[in-house]
C-alpha cells in the first residue's frame, strides 16, 4: 500500500485539535462478527499467532465511534482542515517557527548526521517533525487497537486499508514486544513523532541512536524521516516550491496538482510566472485555497517527495515554509 494513502490525515493539526475526549470508545463484541473470526484464523494460520491471544486482544478492543465518524459518509475534499488560512493558524505560525529553531539547536548533531548520511536537507527533517507531531510533543491520545479494530470491521471508505493496518499492528507489537492494548496514536492508527501507521513503522522504523528502534524516540524519528526522503528521491540543491505572480481570486487557467507535473513552458504561456528562480523543465502547479482567494505556487521534484509521506498540498507546503524559516 502506498505511503501517500497510509498517512492520510495524520498531521499535527489533526492530532492536536481532535483529542478523543468527546465520545470515548465503548464495549463491543468483535468476536460475534464472522469477519473477525476469519481474521483470527488468517493471523493464526499465516503468521502463527496463538488463537487464544488473538481472541483475547479482540475481546479487549472497543468501538471508537469518534474514529468511525471520520471515515463514513461522503468524503469532502478539504473538509477536515478547512482553508489554508485555518491550517496556517494551527500549524504554520510564529510559535511553530520559534519552536523549530529551538528544536534544530537542541538536536543539531543528530540532524547534521542524518543529513550527511542520507544527503538530505536537515531543515526539511525539522519541518516534517513540526507538522507531524509538533516536534514530538503531540503524538495522539487514541487507543490504536480500538481505532484500527473499529475501522477494520465496520464499513467505511478505507476499510480494506485499515484491516491491513490491523494485521500490521499485531505484527509490529510482536516484533517490538509491545502490549498491543496500550499503544496510543492518532484516530487513524498512526504512531510516534512522525506519525507512522503500523505498516510504515515496520518498513521505515529506524534505530538511529543505537539503543533499539522506536517510533517514539526523537533521534530515531529524525533518522527515519531522512531515510524516507532519500528513498523517495530527495536531491539537495533542487528547488522545492516558489510563489508565483497570480493575484486573482480563484485560479482556473490550468489544472493544479501535487501529483501531476506540467511543462514549465506551458505554465509560463498561461501567464503564471515564478517570483523566484525555477530551473526545472516541469512543475507541480500548487493551489492553496484561502477564504477569498487562491495562492498559486510552482513545486519541483523535491516537493513531490514531501507529499509522498502525506498526499496533501497543504502538508507539503507547511513543511516547506517551516524549513524556509530555518534557512
């Protein structure tokens, strides 16, 4: 499963703003569901878990109504975080910039080592940590077992993904010798200071300080993000994103996307010009929707690397702006 799907809607804004205190999880008989019994059989046969352990865990799991409500009903683009202005209010602001500088100073040796080993920009590592968990301060207060059991066995638009993530949660907990019933994270089951779902944690979990890999250890998280950036094609010196001359209300001249690039000459012919040097032959035309107007930016290949962790233009732009404030 692609990482852009597994980390959907797990940014700091969501972890911090949506605490699980309005509708706490309730008891639910998961073992009465046939698909849960099929899941237990699969995990026992394929991955050699004890059936008694699987049954005990599923008896412990609760129904998280708050989590389920986020993935049922009609999906509305941008409905979770609202406008770019609202996103900036909570994520990209002077307080975040100040904390980013303090974090960089405190962890400079680790950041420098990660940047050197993986040939990436340390300021963007800081940006990732700022957006994902407010530099490790907000990692989520949802019970991950409850969240993933709810989403795996109740109809919702991403049910197959979450059933796979529940499988990986069992495997992750066994590999790390964790109590699966005690792990906490986001409402989507993401864990730690860079908010990794179990499948991603298993793939990119990184022991960067020599004391065992942990998704909650800040040094390991620095190494994990650096490794991710390198793995997905980050190149130092390449442009990330630059603002353009668009000053209208709503932009409709060309299709905007952080997934599909447009030949730079075509963008220029449409009257959109970068306000800073942009030397790549194609660009991702990026739209940030404000209440009264759109902001249009041009993104390079490095910007696409950022959005492979979380598939949202606002996500990549928040990381970029935090990093730029550190340069």
